[in-house]
């Protein structure tokens, strides 16, 4: 499993290597946010890569997520999302 930091996001679906994965939010903390625990559908071997895809919706209160407009990026074609919660 993997635990990620979240803050004021709604998660609709999680996949790991193209397969649906179970996920659950932990207890919300006033300033730390809410942990999102993802349970992998299959056990991974040591060194095996996993592609985790999360379908989510943020809100204006999602202070940990920040966006750059396409004009602010080096390619000038696509917006860019980044997180302050590594």
C-alpha cells in the first residue's frame, strides 16, 4: 500500500498499473490534511515500478495544490499541477 498527503480533494478512482485499486481516507487533521491510503491490487516485486493514477477534483481550499497556466510553463502548451506536500 501507499499513503499520500491530501487536503480538500475528492477522489473518484485510483488505478495501479491499469487495475482498479482500493483507497480510503484516514482521519482529517486540522493543518496536516488527510491521508489517502491506496491498497495495491497485486503485490509488487522488489524493484518493480508501479504507475498510480488518481482521478480527483480539487477545490479552492486545496492549498497544497498549485497550478501554473500554460503561459507559465516552458512549453507554453499545457497547464502544470504541482504539490507542496511531498
